[in-house]
């Protein structure tokens, strides 16, 4: 019987746990293209259809005891399907969290985010619940996976579940071919894989400008916190702290792995 209480002798391994192939690819490429992280092996489930994907993550749960970092997708749309598998992962690693193993969460916001006024405090109970369940070192809010309820197509009992492939409606006006641009297109463009450093910096600046516009529109009463949210330290909201994906994601991964080492 494996020792699931503590496992200090961990390897240079990172697990990405998600049903979203596009997000998994983005996280994978960002980590593996960073020279500071070349010695780390990055593991993805490899199955993306819901049933097979959940089973793959459950199969990986025990092997996460050998890892130093867990990147977990906690968006509302797939969390119910994955909760049992995630409970296993966290249960196996709980004693070592924030010591020998760290969790980085990537998720959306609360369901009522765009219908609860203009206050950032709406995030607090949402973040608090994830802190209790996952004890994360860092929580990244990803605006590209936050959909409003009317944007999620209703499915019948026998219909196969599919993650939305198009951008959330509030972002489409910023891109050419508004109704045809996909999240995969946007991820690939801003990741700037294989591009020069100048091109990567230019695209990162474009993404930052886009996020500034959206934050200013949605939270006009919190413009003083706009730059904090886009910084490496993230934004403090009551007792919770939140970061914006993908800004400084690789830096956080590197720092947490140094602590785990």
C-alpha cells in the first residue's frame, strides 16, 4: 500500500489536469518553452472526451504523488464531472501541499460575475471555496474560459458534452472575423510560439491592453486596482488573492518549483 500521507522525494514532474485540450496545449507550450523549466517533465491526460478524460485523470491521481506541481483546471463547466477525480488527487497530496508539492488553479469566475454589479468582491466566496478544496498556491482567473449562462448551449441527456470553441461574446468585437475566431486561434496567437522575442513582447502588450479595456469596462469602480491585477503579485480582494492568466504564469511555476525542490 503506497504511503499517501507524505511523499517528500518527488521528481521533476508537472501534471496538467483538465478536459480542455486547447488549455492543456497552452500550458504545456508555455512551460516547455521556458528555459528555466527544461528539466521538468510535463504530463497531460491525453484524453479529451469527457468520459475518457475523467477516467484518465483518475488513473493519474496516484502517480501525482511523484510530482512537484499540479496545474488544475477548475472552471465551473467541467468541475462537477471532475470533482471526484480531483478529490483523489488532492487527497493523495494534501499533506505535502505548499511544502513538497504546489497547486496552481486556472478557472473562471462566479456564475453571477456579470450580473452582480461592478464590485470585485463577488470573487471572494468563489475563491474561498477553491482555497478550502484545493489549498492552491496561486489562482489564475482566465477570462477566455468565462462564459455567461446564455452562451452555454443546452444539451439533451443523450447529447455529447463539448466545451465551447468560440470566444466569449464580450471579446469578439476586438478581433477580425468575430464569429469565426476560436479560443485555439487566440491562445496560439498570444502564445507566439516560435516567434522572435520582439514579436512575443508585442503580442503580450496587445493582450495586456485588451485585458485593461475589459477590466475598466466591467469594474469601473476599481480602476485603481487594474495594474495590480495585471502584475505578478496579482490583486488582493478581502482575504483572497487572484492573478490573471497567462500573465507571469511561467514565473509563478518556476518559483513554486524552486520551493518544492
